[in-house]
């Protein structure tokens, strides 16, 4: 036999056929790195020497497998869940959609899939690199029907790395909204703090197993009843921290914590730099820094970003400022990748804005991109769990 081996089915002799050249870059590919040659494309990181092969060439949702066997982009996808387009949140302005972003790459949000119903003030939780995101609770208000408010006790899940609609997971212990949520990441426990109703908030904490399809159970109680708080965690470090919120008439500066794997009541952690509600929080996971942004109290809307060390109790410290003061915003991060994203919120100028920070470096936020459409009071989750 003779000829070019690449064209010789018996491969017995001849010259070696041409091999497609690899893309060389100083950084890793991401989910939105679209290879021109499709599946099998090779990428070499000239900084680290890591080599990646594309195994799924779906436009803007690619899978690149590293030489370690791990998919690239773990911790790179963030979800924005539900929300509303206007301050007067009748049913006509509430979304049932989920949007996604690639956290490592400046971009605008894109449609991911749909919730089972329209809702805002829902809460998102994930189990980190295991890749399940859960949307919990929420609210819908029919302005055309007197007393036409619907509170949801549902928990619905998606696989964060796969575009699509939600599947039912189970139910919370009651129909709450305006809660905060966090998890211990791959250790698979999610917890939900406070919320409304009854009254201006409640002290209840629920927990559930993220990979199961089962109802939530009572975990313990907060130090004070709240709604509109925010929460974050240090991943497998197993500490969850709830911050701020209000009890019906005023915003709180309190911070409280629990050990996520051990059911029980919350303990005082410290204080924020400014009392406020309708704020957001995220962290760099096991690197132990939590950040808290935005919020409102007594009619004032803040651009404040605070930070604190999750595994050490104590007061928060000034980090910097958002690009725009706003309330009703949401937050997520890529964990140890050190990028935090703050999305949407009121006033109107903030409803399509996404800001970002480097969590381990204090300083002001920078514009990340735009939401697909105006939004506030939405949930969030990412495939790093924070």
C-alpha cells in the first residue's frame, strides 16, 4: 500500500496526513468559545500548558474537556431566575424565564429556559460543581383580582450546564417569598432563610438535599424574623451567613450564621457597614470572602459593597461601590475564580445592568454587560454554588 496515510484505510505505509492546527491562547476556552472546526478542535493554553479538546460544539454552549478529564467552564455559568420588569408587579410584568451568562467572559444574558410559572422574589440555590440549580418559592400578584396574590411553596431544578426548563423537586415547609438562600456546595445541602409571609418576615430556616426530589424540612430559626435578606456561604467550608433584611418597618445591619450540615438556630456574626434590605450577597467559596452589595433603607438606595471573612465572625468592611445604587438586585460568582456579578434591580436605570468585581481585590465595580430585558427581584445560582 502507498499514499497519504490519512487517505489510506489500511494505514500500512505512506506519509502522515495533515493534522488540524490547535488554537493557542494565553487563557482557557469557555462555554462561548466557538471552534471553527467543531468537535475535536484542540486548544492550548500557552500560559499553563493545559490542553483542551472540544467534545460538544453547540454555539455559545460548548464543552471543552481538559487533559485532566474535567470539563472546562465549571463555575463559569450563572443563572438569573424569574423576576419582574416594573415596580408595579402585576402578573403582566412578571417573568417565568431563566437567563444565563458565562461569568468569565463579559457578555449579555441569554435565555436558558422557563420556570413552571411566572414569579418574582424567588430564591436560587445550587450544589456547586455538581451542577444542579434550584429555584425556591416566589410570588405572583394579579392586579386585576382583589387579593389575587399567589405565594409559591414549590422547589424546581435545572442542570446548570444544560439549557432547558425546570423539573419539580419538592416543596418548602410553607409558601414563602423574599427569602435568602445558600448551600454547602458539593456536600449537597441547601438552606433557605426567613421570607414572607407571615407579617413582615419570619424567623424560619428550611433545609433540603439538592440532588434529591423531596420536600424541605425545618432547620432551625434566625435570630430575628426577616424578609429581603441576602445570604452566602464558603462552599464545602460548611458555613452559611445571612445578612441584612427587614422585619416590616426598618432595615437591619445584622449578620448571622449557621453550620449548614448541622441543623440548629442561627448565631450572631457581626454587623454590616449600613443597615439595609433588598440587598445581594455572594462569595469566593472556600477562599472565605463574602461580599454584600446594594440595598435600601428608609427610602435611601445604596451603592455600597461590603466584605467580610466568612470563617471569622466580625463586622463587615467597606469594599467599594456599585456602578449604580440599586435595590432588589441579585448576585452570584464563579467561586475560586474570584469574579462576582451583581445584576439588575431598581431604579429603572439599573434593571438591565450587570456589574462585576474581583472578590479578592477591594475596589469599585465595573459594568459586565446587559440583561436580556429589564428585571428586578430575581433569583440567582451558579455552577460553583455561590
